[in-house]
């Protein structure tokens, strides 16, 4: 772990092993943080924030250091990609895109912070009011395993750009690239104590950070149940909270869509990152007139997806993160069968030659589902899509919104008016129109409803790492004496 700019062991001396999900083999031995380590990290962050120089650096200097972080990451691109693949089992093509985006996030916030400023408000003459944007303080940042480096970048970049100090808690399963990123931050010139990282069990370390009175903000990406728990616990000290939680995103194909584009985008929408994406388009709604045509192509292409060596650039679908997660996915598929659904493609574990010790699951298409089935309502977080047919626009909007979640959504149509109309009515933080991608640096990412709140990846994220301080001054010539005594 890295505390106060130094690579340190756990005070307990404890470590744990991380495994490559593609092979089941060990990758690294990692320090396992205890409460005492988390406390050391909070103290270091507090010290650097309260008495250090980072937040007082000219904004251009902070921006230059963020750009330097990006430059070092660029020069170590292949190493970061390889480490991400080893630690997470994802395909190299997915890892490359995510590492590149992590780099671009630092570049984006280096630029954005320079333009992030307060304002002057109209007040009665003789008075003067200006608003300062001040860093919120010490931030605990809790990261999931599905995008280990990219999620770390989404959190660290805007926070340190704003002048905050952070304690990062990576997912236990995938801590490695975030640790390297923390080293890179120091190499680039971030002072000691500003970025600290403590790998360790979320229920212990995450919890401690969330409850800690000296932590000002928690930014969490992970599951909805833990997000709720965090919000409740953070309320005791009224911490600022940002939550990026689960999803069950609808993907609607209208009869006038470009079918080939919709098939390709829907395939990517669910099977990218082995379906382990919060914004995975896991509920596919097809207009009845194009259902057969679409499904013929979709099934055919799903069967063509290549599972295999994650380091092979032609691999489409990587491993599942853990045996445990694979069993969760499989039990969802079994529940669908029990409830009367049809598994059209996949629906089982796969043995990949040369990777027999790994955790692999076949890309899976489920049909004959009804709206209340578990597989339609709950987030599976794996390569499983459920398909439903619709007739009317109104009906499909209602179906799309019939969920506790509201993160992503996609619509496929050539009718611009329809796209605009439907985009307005979907209850989700992101609407993709004829587009397979959910975000770029600069576009807001986050949810409606139980997918959380707060937007990351965009300029507005800087507002979540700053407080507005209103300075109201009087410059009039006559002294004011409101009591008149
Ligand atoms: P998770 O179990 O909620 O864990 C996420 C992080 O929280 C991990 O670092 C975990 O540590 C930590 N944690 C666990 N228990 C905690 C507690 N009581 N207090 C504080 N922190 C705690 O989620 P996951 O299984 O890793 O990730 C999958 C979930 O993340 C999915 O639901 C997915 O939709 C969501 N997700 C959302 C977004 C988004 O942007 N909206 C992006 C990616 C993922 P350990 O690793 O030690 O358990
Ligand atoms: Mg978990």
C-alpha cells in the first residue's frame, strides 16, 4: 500500500494473494490493510490537506502535474494494460481502451480545472460578493473490480485537480493498477499524503473510511446495497456522498433502425467487458416487426464471439472476475429456466483450452421472459441479455422504466423526432442514440433512481470535489450600523 508517499506494508504484516481470473493462478502478493493502516492513511491525507501545499499550488501547476501523470501512464501504456489483463481477466482490447481513457481523464481534468472558477454576484451597491471554489477536503474513494484503473482515474483525477487529498480503497480482487497509478502520481510530482492507497477488505477498511470523522467526502462505485449502506453511515458525519451504483439498462430497437448497426451495438452493449459493466445494456427490447431479422443476426454474431487468451487481440470476451461471481451468474440463468424462460444461446460455464483453471461463462441470450422475472429485474453483472418484444413506443418506454435502476439506456432508430421524444422519457442518466459507447471524458456519467447520484467524468464533477464559499464584503464609505445603537 502507499501511505504518505511511501510504499509500506500493513502494520500487521498481513498480505493476501490476487489471482488471474483467466487461469486461476496467483498474480501478486498485496499488503492487506488493517484499521490502523486506514487510520495512518487518513492522517496522511488530513495532514497534506490541512497543512500541505498541494491545494495552494497555482492551478496551472496542479494541471501540469496531472498532465505529467498522463504522460507517464502513456509511456507505460503496455505495462498498465498487461497488468490490468492479468489482474482482472478482461480481454486486452477492452483493457487498452480503458487504460487509454484513464490517461485521457487526467488530461481532461488538467484542462478542466483551469477553467473551473467561482463567480461574482449582483448585490446592493457598496457591497461585493464573490464565490470561491475550495477543495472539499479529504476524500475516501472506493473502487470496484470491473474497471480497476479507469474507475481509479475517474475518482483520483477530478479530486486532486480540485486540490483534495484522497484515500483510495481499491477492490480487493483487483488492486494492482491503482497501486501503480498511485506511484505514478508521486513520480509526476504530487506531494506525499495527497494520494494514498489502502487495499483491504471493503467491509472493514471501506466501512472505517466511511465512518471516519476526519473524512469529508466519500465517492463510491459499486453495488446498490453497499451504496445504501454507505449513505446511511456517511450521514452520521454528514459527509458529501457520490454514488455510482448498479444498473439494468434497456436497449430498444425500433422497427426503423439500421438493423446491422443495432445488432453490432447491442452485441457490444452487453458482452463488452464480459457483461461486467454497470451500464451493460442487459434488457433488449425489439419491435415485433424486426424481431426475427434482428434475432437471426444477433444469435449468429453472439455465437461468433471468441472467448480465450485475454492477451490475444482477437479475443472478444474475457474471463469472469471470480468463481463466486460465475456462480451468481449461473444461478440467475437457472432461475430464468425455473421461471419458464428459454435460454437461446449459452447459459453455461465454458472450459477454455489452455485456461482450464479460469472462470469462463458463455455469452448468453434469454428469451420468453416476463417483466417480473428476476433476470429482467435484477442486475446480473455478467454476459447475459434478456430479450423482449414490443409493439408501441409508449409500451416500450413504460417497460424500459419499470426498474429500480436508471443508469444507461440505448435506442436505435433513424427517426430523429422519435429519438428525441424517447430520450426525454427514459429515466436514466445516459441515453445512447444509435451509439455503442456510453461515455467519453467530458460526458456526464451517473444514474437516476437507485443507480445513484452525482456525475463523474465531466466538468461538473469538479463541483462535487469543491465547496462554494461566498465572500460578502462591504466597501461603502459610510459605516453600517444596523442596530442603530
Ligand atoms: P461492491 O461489492 O459493492 O464493491 C465495491 C467496492 O466497495 C469494493 O472496493 C469493495 O471492497 C467495497 N466495499 C465492500 N463492502 C463495503 C462496505 N461495507 N463499506 C464500504 N466499502 C465496501 O461491488 P463490486 O461487486 O465490486 O462491483 C460490482 C458493482 O459495481 C455492480 O453492482 C456494478 O453495477 C457497480 N458498478 C457501478 C458503476 C457505475 O459507475 N455506476 C461502475 C462500475 C461498477 P472489496 O473489494 O474488498 O469487497
Ligand atoms: Mg463485491
